[in-house]
C-alpha cells in the first residue's frame, strides 16, 4: 500500500460503497434509490480495481 490514497480506497470499498448501496436498496421504490445503488456499486468496483492495480506496481 502506498499511504493515504490506499486508505481512502479501502474505506470506499468496504464502508462508503456498501453504505451507499444499502441506502439505495432502502429507497428502491424511488428513482434516486437506483442511482444511489448504482453509484455505490461503481464506487466499490472502481476503487477496488485501483487498489488492486496499485498493489501490483513494483
């Protein structure tokens, strides 16, 4: 890991993204719920991939 950036990515992957997805699920009957769920899922995927790719650099 490379410091502060990776810490933020870990928070995004394991806390912020899942909380956003949970909020979106709770609001599933409203259009904002689908958007919140999708943004949470994209947050997890994007930051997870960045975290993994940074770990492979020499």
